[in-house]
């Protein structure tokens, strides 16, 4: 292998220009994901300490921002094969921007805001720099890269300005900028999505989504274990330990239904509408996954005969309903799988309805009853398809 062909020296190349491109995630991307483990954990902690409508709105807004810091970089890495030394140096800076964002979350409504906004602005500048490097070596994608450089640079300046504005203008300016940047993707005539060159490696993006989903759902286990450890496993009663086990199994089943039905699934086609549904459905699915992970912390706070807090009730029930609904959407945009022949729309509707009904019942019944109803909604997503498959096999 010539030195210029070694991954450390190879210039960014569009995957369309290669006879063969590696579909698997590079180690640099995986390392970038590690920071999201910390960020999502801290976001969950924030939500646990702010179980109000305002707290939930702040949590949702910050989650979306963090998700886009991950998602738009993943798109770049899926369009361009870029692993050289300059790419790695830029990625190291982007990792540091996420570190600052994560450390700002606990105080994001006050003194932490300037650090968060400036870190996100720097993250956008670095992304613009990645597209600048790609533009220099990929003439055929010049126009698309140019638009991305312009967009990320302009909005990075706006995000940086919001760091110095007084409340509430700082939040409003930042929020409007975020909405505008994402709305642009929905307008085919002006969006970069109109370019043929703005087409990611679908298998690569599917793997990226699957890995982040694992991280998001894995945080639920993390929160359960940390909460019980802080409380003292030797100090709790047997029924709390049963609830703790129930929480762990629930997170496992959520992983199970994702990977059996849609995980690592390639989208049916490259049309903008399909790609956008795939994109936004994963965003909402992961948001709901974090909600459920936070809600399950309540499992180690009550015994069988105690009732769950209304805040945890809302997170758990609506989080599960949203998760199943997005699973349903994703099934319709990814390529056909045998599992979907048995996990059809009626299964998803049943799970959603039971989860929503559970919200109204939970405050009035002991946790053991609430868990049985909620677990029925979740477990139905596996039990019914498996039962149908067994009948078909016979």
C-alpha cells in the first residue's frame, strides 16, 4: 500500500467516487459516541431533578441539540470517507465541544448557558471545516459542500451570539436558529437534500442509528444501577429488588423489539421523504427511550404497595407509547423483514393504547399493578409476534 493510500493520509473522498467503500463505523466515530454516553446520562439526571413541564421542555430541547451534534456529523462521515490526520484532529476538537456541552447541562438555564451555546457554535464551525476540506478534493460535490459550509458557518455565529444575550432572548435566538436550520431540510427546492451527492451510505447510517440507540437504552440500565447503588442494595426490601429486576428486563425488551424489527435496517429507497421519515423517527424514538430510562429509576424508589410519582408515570407511559409509535413508522420505511409479518400494525396500536391508558391508572394503584399493565404494553410487542411465528412454523 502506498503511503498516500493509508487511512491516516488519505484525503476525504465521496463514497460515490469509490469502487468499494467500507460500511462499518470507524473507531473515531465510536470514540465520539462515548461522549454522548456521558451527555445523555447527565440529561437524564437533569430530567429526574426537574419533573415539571418546563423541565421536560428544556430536556427535550437540549436532547435535540445534542442529537443533531451527533447526527449531522454522522451524515458527513457517511457521505465522505475521511480518516486522515487532519480529520482526526478536527474530530478531537469536536469531542471537546461535546465535553463542554455535557458539563453545562446541570446549570444550562443559568450560568451554564454561555458555555453550552459557545461549545455548540464551535461544534458547527468544526463541521463547516470538515466540509471545506471535502470541497477541496471533491469537485463533483462542490456545490453541496459549499452550501453546507455557508449554512453551518452562519448559524454558528448566531449560536455564539446567543451566548451573550440576556434571558430569555438567548434561548429564543438559539431556538429559532435551530428550527430554521432543520426546516431548511424540509424544503426540497433549497435544501442540500436535493443534491444527489447528499446521499449517505445507507448501511453506514443504519449502523450509526443502531449504535446510538444502544447507548440511549443502555443509559436506562446505568441509571437503575447507580440509583440502587446510592440507596444501598443492602438497605432495600425484597420487593424493591424485584422492581429493579423488572426495570432491567424492560430495557432489554426495548432493545429486542428495536433490533428485531428495524435495527440496522436499510431504508426502502433514497427519496428525500423516506430519508426524512427515517431521520426524524429515530430522533423521537431515542428521545422516548431516554424518557423511559429516566422513568424506570422510580422502580427502586417504591415497594409493591406504593404508587409511582405522577412525573415518572408520565415519562414512562408516554415515552413507551412514543417509542412503539416510532417503531411502527420505521417499519414502514425500512426494507421488509420477516419479523414484521408477525409484528403488524395491530400489535403496535395495542401497545400504544395500553401505554396511554396506563398513564391514567398508575396514580391510583400500587406499583405492582402499574408495572403489570405497563409491562403488558411492552411485552405484547414481542409475545404476540413470537406466538404468531410459532403457529406459522407449526
